[in-house]
C-alpha cells in the first residue's frame, strides 16, 4: 500500500462510520449529514449517535441527529474548523448541547502509518507474534490498553516482549472493521523508556500490513507519551474526532 491508499481507506471507513461520502472530507467547507451508521462501520459504533465531528484537516464533517442540527450549524459558523476542537470554544458548544440533554464526551486524535518512515524497530527483549488464542489469560489491568475485555472477539493479533519468559510489554490490535485494525500498547512500569513500546508498535503495524489491513493508532492529544510512541513507530496524525453523548452516559463515565 502507498500512503495515498492508506489515507483513502481510512476516509472510506470514516464515511461508513458517520454516514457521509468520502469526498465530504476534501471539501473546503463544512458538511453536515444526518447521524447514521452504515453497514461496515466500526463494530463499536452503535446508533443513535447524537453528534460526531470528524476532521481530516480540510474541514469538519458533522454527523448529527436532527434535534441538534441547528446547534452544530451555529457552532461551525462561529469558528475556524481547527478551533472547533479546543477550549474556550467548546464551552459554548457544551453549554448548548447540555441544555438539550447532551454533553461533549470523547475526543481523540488518530494516526496512520507513514510507509516511508515505518520499519520494524528493535529492543533488548525477545519479541513474539501472538494470535487470538494467546490472549486468553492476558485480560488483566496491566494490559488494558492493548486488549479489551468487553470485545475479546475483536482482539486478533499481537506482539509480546519477554524478559526471561515474563511478558513485559504487549501491543495488540482490534479488528474494528473489515479494512482497519486498531493498535493498543502497554509496557510494565519498570520496563518503560527502554524502546519496548515503539519496537512492539512498529512490528505489529508491519504484521498488520502483511495481512492487507491498515493499522491505526488512537491517542488523547494530551497523552504525550502515547503521541511520541506513535510518531517514533512511524505513524503520523491523520484525523480527529469529537463525539457528544447523552448527559447520563457522560455522568456515568465520571463515577
């Protein structure tokens, strides 16, 4: 695959996720579509989604339920698209949404591999390719970023780093959709800053590409440790998302 192929696949997937057209991400103006999830969307995307704002760096494509369309239209008119994902502008949006029973919930930055920069990095520990059957006893707190106990059936491939037979680092991927697998990585605290995370992430990304799938990586913008790992491993920032959820959902997450 080329970088152009990878970006195209990611945009096609986003279009399925938020019920828009791939071409919408290239427009020089904002695009608002009715909220929906098309067949082939990421498996954890469930309807109804009150509001999801997605940007690949050209504009914002907003997938919105009819009840909140006017709020989003006004918000997008007020600010440049790259200022719509930051405070204090988000206070305005959250206040309007909260009055309608919604709140801003998830915000994330997504990364795609740069084929020209991606190569398998090394570390001082033995690395082993792991299959789904190897994960059975690994659903423990120390591997919560690499594996998801709520969606075990999607955890499909991984790479482990071992110190004298002890697992000290794990990168694994979730088959979130037909074309793209998401990478998560964990390293035990005493083994951090030893190049393990980037070795695992880059090796797993290459293994995913060998299987004709696109690896992708997600991080909170403020998680600099994770961001540095993505960049060191050969990934580059590619798109951002912001989602609104019902107030009850957000408040439950805060418990």
